[in-house]
């Protein structure tokens, strides 16, 4: 430990990305074709210009979706231990849901779920 | 702990009041009532009555210093609300949300003044920063406000990244997130790692990111643009209460976590202090807009507050408490008057003494306090800071430099006074201010003078 570990960290960080780029440069045969420039596994090819403005409503929906997404992610570890911890776990998850529900209620009352 | 929970709860209450309560005056009264409640429970906690006692495993610890600082933050916010809350109506439609965000910021302030774990520090800084980004951009149709919010967000996230990197390195060196490790384990750690470069590197990263948050040079570049672009009411809040609270956490961090490595960072802090004083004061001289001048003046005042960090002794802590109060009160007062005016340039103040003698007189007192003229709180707080720096016995050039820079600051503060009293002008003749507003301003000015004569009124709270 000491200064040497810091220097090792810095060198490792640069080397890790540098070597990866260098190796791929060295071993890949450069080809150019129509399909290479296409987005990889990102849905259907776009039609027309893709720099269009999105309706701001999309972002509101995405944010509210995020609330429930995170809620479900937290349900998994909770479900694993709920039997072991018992009633306390149930109370805690209800409190957790309540907090998120308040957020949802606020968004609903402010009209964030209405598509204008 | 009382204030921490209540402020978060009241933030949610204010959020819901946006569609439950129709009248704007009712919302305003709710916010003021919440703040009085906050102040009350905080003072009760100072007297040993803790309503909520949650076991945080030592990650949060409310001591005298943090409780007093919270009280100062709440009192300043209270004064800020009754002076400027009405002007928030002009910013946008989401009146109740502005209060909700301010209560969330207060929640973050109670965290950063009382942390014992670096994670809580990070959490608190983020809870403060994110509502501030929103408040900066709350004037949605104004391009300058948008630009300021984006700038603040990008630069703020970057500095938060630095802070996280620093915390990670310190965790690597110490093996714990706690800022203060009990002596027994410190000895073991000291034997295991005699000169830990990891700890020093982490400390410097934390120093830089905290300097960014308090806008110390050379990390101040965001300050003028953000303070200028944000709606004036919110500039007033973030330049005073938030900055003072972040300073409290700055001191707490370096006192608890890096007190033993003082010799390593003291010179660095001295250089940052000198640079902050120099850049803040010299650039403020050339400003045409009073709002922008106040932004630079807040940088130079931050330079003086850095003396408490540099000295890191009892006088420094006392001085910081006094300085934060004096600076907050005076700046809130100046901003409250500035918001009422339409023209933010120096010419906007021309002839104010003829139209509004009380406004002009109180503004003069606030500006005198900011400049550090005797009989005002600003003088005594600067005195405490310089005294604390003298006690360390080294780097005396810094003290002399600070006095010189304070003299420079007189120039740009007095330009406003000159405009108000000695220049003819008939600016804002339609300016109407309520008698209540004037009364609060006079009360604030009296407070500034009282603290300048009897600093014990405030500092006794630190001990008893």
C-alpha cells in the first residue's frame, strides 16, 4: 500500500482501455459495408431524420415508470428474506410502498399521467 | 434528529399542498409555520428533548456545533421567507413546489452539518444539490436560467464524481467510511500504513470537490453564471444559507477525518484561500450588475470563511458561526431589496434614498457589514477569522493579504451606497413596499448591528 498502489491503479486504468483498443486495431481486418454502420440490436432501422424533438410527455412517463421499476427490483431481495425476517419485513416493505405511492399520487394529481 | 425528519416530512406536505391548497398566501403561511416548527424542535433538541431517536450506528451525530448551525440555517430561512417568499410568485406557476424543494434542501443541510460517515456527507451534499439545480432552472421560459441550470448541473455532477472518487480512496486507506475512528484503531492503522498516499489523494479530491461546492477559487467558475442566471429569489437562498451550511460540513469533515494530517493540507488551503480572496475581490470591482457583483462578493466572503478551515481551532469554529450568520443575514437583506428593483445594474440604485429612505438606510447597513466596517457583525466575524489565523503562528502573509483584499471590497460595496445617496435618479418611482417588509428589514439591520456589538448573544449558544 502507498503511493505505488495509486500509480498501479492509474496505469492499470489506462492500460485496460488502451490495450483493448490496440488489440482490436491490430487483429481486426478493416472492412466497409452497408450493414456495418447500422445500430447493433437497437430495433428496426429508422426512417427519415432521427434528430426530431420528442414530446416532453415521454419523459414524464419514463420517470414514473422508473418509480415502479425500482420498486420491483427491490421486491426481489425482499422476497428472498421475507420468511426469515417475518412481520418486520412486511411492515418495512409497506412503508417503502407507501413512500413510493405518495410520489405516484403526487404525479397523478399534477396530471403527469394525462397525455396532452 | 428532530429537524432532519420534520424537514423531510414538511417537504412532502408542501408538495401535496400544491393541489390541495388553492390560495398562494395559505401556502406561504404553511411554509412559514413549518419553519417555525422546525426551529422549535431544533431548539428543543438543543435542550436535550429528542423526539425521534433512530439508531444510525453512529453515522449521524448531532452535537452542539451542528445543532447551532441548523438553528442559524432555520432562522435565516425564516427571515428569507418572510422577506422574499412573496416574490417567488413571479418566478413561475409551481409556487408550492419551490417551498417543498427548499424544505428538502434544509433536510440535506441537517445531514451535512451532522455527519459522522462519509456516505452521509455524500448523501447530504446530493440532497442539497439536486433541488438547487431545479431551483436554478425554475424560470423555465428564461434562456439564461436554463443555461445556468445546465451549467450548474454538469459542473456539480463532475465535482460530485470527484467527491465519490475521494471517498472510495479514503475507504481503501482506512477500511471504514467513518470520519472519526476511535484512538485504539487509529494506532493500529497508523502502524500498518505509515504514509498512506491513498489517504492523501482521497483527501485532496475531497478538498477540491468541497471547494467547488463553496465556490472557492480556482473552482469558482460556475458561481457568477449560476448566481446571475438563477431567479434572484433563489440566488439569495443558495448564496447564503446553503453556502454557510456547506462550510460547516467542510470544517466538520477536515476536523474529524483529516485533523491528524493537518500539516499536509494546511498550505494548500492557504493557497486556495489567497486565490479565492484575490479573484473574488478583484473581479467584483469590474462588474456592472449588482447581482453579478454580489456573486463575486460571495466568492470573496467564502475566502474569508476558508480561514476557519485553515486555522482549524476553537476561534476558527466560533468565527465561522458568527461569519455565517453575519454574511447570511446581510446578503439576504441586500437581495431582498435588489429583488424589488427592476434594474439590477448599479444605476438601478440611483436616488433610492429619496424614494425609499428606509430601504436605502438598511441596505447601507448590510453593505457596511459585508465590507467589514466596525460596529457591524461583519467586522467582528472578519476579526475572529483573522485572529484564528494569527493563532496558528505561520503564514502571516495570508492575514496581511486578507486585510488588503477587505480594503478592496470596500470599493465595490460603497459604489452601491454612493449610487443610493449621492447620485440623482428617479428609478422605480412605482416601487411599492409593504410596511411589514420595511419592519423586517429594520429588524434585520438591528440584528446585524447587535451581533456586531454583542457577539456573545450568538456564540454563547455554542457552549450552553
